[in-house]
């Protein structure tokens, strides 16, 4: 239902005069001022209509009392949630946010509910309004009072991404919040909204913005600013930014109004410190542009008052992409790179901002419209028909990756900015680079291939087609185009040579997390791949973006610069471009350390993705001594979806390093290249992965399993997949992250177990031999046996890889001594260190040890058995045995704590189809399935017969999974060559 009202401000009391006096309990979240300022507008209209409003908030009282002076306003200072914990104005601490919410709203939940129910009864509330405090909805239901929420996002959606970083122990928070919201009668949804599946029904209202008190000229006169002076307002919310501002950061003649500066902070003469209680809307309307972070308040008021907004991304705040797309849709926003904000390269952004022509002309009276609906609801009017409810069907999607597909017809008249932002979070499926039309072949023929062969790969044809589409593209065109394409269109000199490499993702058939324990693994390169185009150029001749040019001028002239564009960046809420001076990788005359590089890329989480690409440059400098004196331009385009457990990061690293090696004439063996790329991920990105992903992407071949012993990376052979066997990947919709807490803690537990076994073996050696080996019956020389036993324990005491320990030795000698769980401090006190270079033991954490230790010992055995069975006689018994090994692997992952609801559901569906009895079939077509890669979500690998019926059953699993969760799994099928087999293309645009 869409409610739109007139634009004019009417006489509130007359327009909405009620039949009776009403009491509203208005709960406001503890996160930021934006919720309080928009709630203020709704409260103002309710009080003007003669009602009493009890505001429950942790926000400062002046936010309300400076605007409303009425005895009908009652303020109760209570904190019932905490929002997102921010370390500073731009940085969200995800784990701290969940932990604080747990302490604020979960631990005292019962007492909160009891207190709120009693309080609601005491004030005789007619309606509870929440923006958007979860427990308020549950308290209202317990008190028998109707409730309504008003917001553009909900905390279950925001916190869902935090759970990926914080681990599954906090998942119950998301479920509890969603359950609380489900008690709400309906949602008043504000523009710039996120998907919010927990709410049963929705009413859309216009922008809620604060009204203006003074004209532009009145504000400027009070501040002593002439009408012709350009003014930027520096607005980073209620938290003082704490940055050192400098005079030269502004264009000549400009002034900057600074919100939130501390009383003791000294500012340059062209910066003006504003009072803490300054009325921001008037100041915004009197300015020429704004520099700040995105939030509902800043975006809505910038749009309402047609103020160009130069924004800097915040990390890990899922609300932002939707607001950002709305802002840019109405030509009101320009993104500034965080590094340029902090180093003062403001001028090109501010000068660009004042050329914008913001075009939002929709209504801005959402406060009045919302107040009218709330009054009607409080007196019993029904706004909702009840036909739109889809909450039960969508509730699973909250945990299953927050894909949040809508039931058809749920949203009517969705504006353009919403359909764009849905794609950004992955709500709607987007076409991959495999999608082609008939013009692809003629498009790639715009380029002359000077070296290499496309090998008939359609995705490579599509990539060259996309490059061709950039030629002659004008980024200043008034026609709306993705920012990444606008940036890419000026990235290359089309008259010069460009080097293209391709690297596929991989499907983990067997081995998985046992790779870092030295296991044999079996990996299949998938059809989906990453393409990277690289061009090197003289620093003087390189085509550069304006802000890069400005930085070069400020630094005294042309220096080698790295510029990167990532296609598909908007799907993951990351900045589409990255640039840096290559001198940033040098300290003195040597490359900077990996720790310093990791810190460098962590400064701006929206650009942390660049570590996977730029990190290859640093690793080549550090490990091979390469010196890059030319500038470098890189375009990355990947059809390997992120977070699905199919090695999207490895494909980016391998393709990037392959293209750079080709461009600079570096002859690197595929195996060595894979090991270098693993160093990128371990040391620069900081993800503790093994090497099998990079090895498969670099060394794999189509339709073959790469059999590799990860000690550290020995390719044993390429095993042809028998023609009667087929593998599929099925995506669960739950985002997988190798850098996530669960993966890292399991790896720590595994290395703890290895250290315990080594110490136990050393202890046994120091004891008398008869106590540590069983007595022998006749027929064997005891001296020979003792000598063998001593050698065996010596090798175990110095063991580098846990997978070198056979299962029978583990069970016979060591299993009983491995604890289920140990605290970090207890382990460090007894064993000193776990001897893993890429993880750290947290003394305050408890680690599971037994299951993570047992898994690689048995997994290595399972993989060896699997490989041997592949060459066995072609029978159903062969397939059943292969499938059973996969099932055992899956449940071993679960025992380690690396399972997930979605992957378990998919494996269960495979089992149901495998074991169902049908009269028309002679036996099963699917035989087994397992979670893949690092676990904790991502994809499952399925094994079955290579026949039509097995494909039909895969589609049935897709259908049943979607019916249960609302999410349609991506199917990975088919294979393609690794980067080594592909080689590289050297291309140049044909002369026209």
C-alpha cells in the first residue's frame, strides 16, 4: 500500500483533528541521532493534534525540547537496544555490536519485558510506535496493545552480516529480533528501505524530514557569510570526527561549517565551528554541498533541500547501499574515498559536487502522513487487508544468507533505486558474464589478439565484449550508468596493449579444510571464472581519474600509480574503484612488511577487497624482487560468486597475478604462482586459508580432479572424472567467509591438537618403552619392534602435518589425551604455542580441539579411498561408496562446528531423493553430498550419475529448497581450464 500526500505544510491540528485524546508510547533506538530527529517530526504532528506522546529514548533531551515545548511531550530516558557500536564516525565494530546488544537487550530481557508491560499499562497507552526497537513490539503484544514500526531498516537485517564475522553463537540474536518484529501490526516504510521480511505488512510513506526555520540568506547573515561564498557543511553525525582539519583542504575562497567539533578543538580560519545544538537543516539549506557519512537523516534532508552530498562509506552497515543508490538515483551524491578524506584531497570532489543538479521532487511530509496513520490505527482503523503476509515463508531467509527474495507481487511499484540496491545485497539474482547475445563474437573482434587463444570459452568472449563496450564510452554522459563502468571507460589507453588472464573458481570434491593439515585433496575447476585485464604505462602517459591527478599534483609530479576497477562491486557493497601510489609499497628501498600492508588495506573496509588484487603486486616485489617503475591499470571481472565457498578470492588472486606476470614478462610456474597467491591471502588479506584453492585455480584442467597433497603443494596427478559420474555444486545462500571466526577457531584447534600429539609422542619417548607399546606374542623380535616403535614416535614427535598420522595410530595412542575443549590461556601455559604462522591463540577464548584434530586424520584417509574408488568398476556400489565418504566428511565438518542450517538442509534433500522408492526407477541417481571449502555456509558438492534423471533431481532439490527457505540455490555445473592451461591473451584495439 502506498500513501502519498500533498507537498504543502497544512495546519496540523485542523487537518488531523481526532475524535478522542490518545496516548502514544514512542520507542526510539539508541543508535545515532538520525532516528531521534525523524521521530521528532512524527511526534510534533501527534502533539499538535492534541495527543500525549511518551518518548522512550537514550538520545539527548534537547533534540526534542528545542523543537517541542509542550506539556504533552514526556521523555523517559531508557536504553533498550544499542544499534551498531562505532569505534569512530566511520568504523563499526561488528562483534562488539552483537556483544553489547546481548548485554543490553538479551541478558535482561525478562525484566525489560516485565517493566515495559507495567509501564505501558500505567500510562494507558493506546498505541506503541517503534523506531525501531525490537523488544517494544513484544512488550506491546504482552500488554495487549497494538504496535507499529516506522523505519527504513531493521536490526535483524543489519546484524545478519555481523553474524558472519562473529560466528554462529550470536545467530540467536537475529532470530530473536525478527521474532520480536513479527508482533508488530505493520511497518511504515520510509524511502531508501532495506528488505525487512520480519514485518507482516507494509505501508510506504514519504520522506520524513525536519522543517526549515530560517531562509538561506538569514542563516548566512547570522554567520557573517556572503551569498556568493561557497560553503560545505562537514557533518559526520553526533560523534566528533576527531580529525585534524587543514586550511589547504578547501578550494580557494570556500568555507566549511563543522558539526560536532569539540569545544577545545582549534580550527583553521576557513573552518567555522558550529554550536552543539545548531539546527542542522537550516545550515544544510544554506550550504552549497555537504561532506559526511550516509544515514537516513543526512540523505533525506540532502534530497529534500537539493543539497549535493559528498559521502564517505561506512563499513559493515547494511543500510547504506540502499540509501546510497537512492541518493545517486536523484543525482544528489558523489562518493569520496576514505583515504582522500583523511589526507585532505577534498578539492576535486567538492568542485564536482557543485555541478550536480539534484532532482528529487517527491513529497517530504512523511512526518505528517505517518502521524495521521498512527492516529487512525490507535482508534481501531484497519489499514491492512491481511493478504500480503509472507513472514513465515521468509523467516528462514534471515539465517540463510539474507538473500530475502520477495514473494511475487509483494512490492508494488518498487522505485528504481530499490531494484538496484536489492541486487547490491544479493536479493535478486543477477546475470553472470556467461550471458551473451549474438553480437558477442563481432564485439570481441574489435580487438586484435596478438598472443594466446580464447579456447572457445564463451565467458572470455563476453569479457572482451564488455571491454569493447567501454571503448568510446563517455563517463560524463547524462545517461545513468554504473559507476564502475564510468571509471573503467577511462582506465585504459585503447591504442596500447592489454594483457588478459583467466582463472576459475573451484568445487571442493574432497579434502576441504584438511588442506592446511597436509591432506590429499580432490578439487574440480568450475566453469565460472575471473578475468583480469592489465595495462602498464609510463606514469606521465597514464590515464588517471581526477582525484588521482589531484593527489599527484599535490605530491609534486607523476609517480607510478596503481588504478583498479572491480566489476560487480555493487553486488557486495564495496567501492568499485581503488587507487594508490606504488611508492606506498616501499619503505626506504625495500617493500613494506606484510603486517603494514594488512593495516594499510584495513583502513577502509569498503576498499579492503583491493588487497586481493594489489596484494599480488606487493608479494611479487617481496618474494621475487620485482620492481614496478611503470604505472598499472587493472580491471577485474568475475563470475565466481562471493561467499558461496567456490574460491572467488583465489580466482581473483590467480587471474591478477597471471595478468601482471604476462604484462611484465615474468615467467612463473603455475604451482609457484599458486603459492605466491596463497601468500597474498594469508599475509596481505589476513585470511588463514590453505593452498588448494589457488592450486586448483592455477593448475587445474577441465573435467579433471586435481589430486594434490598439501605438503605444501605437491600435485600428484590430474584424475579424469569417469564419464558415468557427475559433480554439482549447490549454493545454500549462507555467506561463507574463510576470514570468518568459525574457520579460524577450528584451524587454531587443529594446530593445538597437533602440538598436543607431538608433545605426547615426546613424553612417550622419554618413558620406558614397555610402558608405551603392547607386549608381543611370539613370532616377532622384540628388539626390532622396539626400534621400529621408537622411530615411529620420533617421527610423530616432529610431525609437520597432522594428516601424516594414520587413523589407527591416532586412536590407539593419542585420541584419549585430546580434550574436547581447552581455553587459550590454559593451552598457552602448558604448550607455549600452537606453531601456526597465520592464526593467533586468543587467551580469553575457548577452542574446540578434539573434533578439529580428528577431522584431518580421517579426512586424508577418506580422500585416498575416494580417489582409489574412482577407478573401480562402474557400478551403483561404487557410487554408493563414494557418496558415503562424502556424507562422512559432511558430518565431520558439523562436529567441528563448521556446519550450517542451509548446507544441512541441502544434504538432507539429497538423502531423501537418494532413498525414496519409486516404481519407475531402478535405483538412485544421486549418491552423496558434503559441505565444501571452509564450511559455515557456502555450497555443497553433490555426486551422481551423469544422466538426465540426476539433473532433474538436482532441479527438484532447488525447487524444494526454495519452497522451504525462499532462496533459489545457484547450481554450479561444468568445468573449465585453470590459469596455467589458459595462458594469457595480449590484445590491442584494431585501427578503425
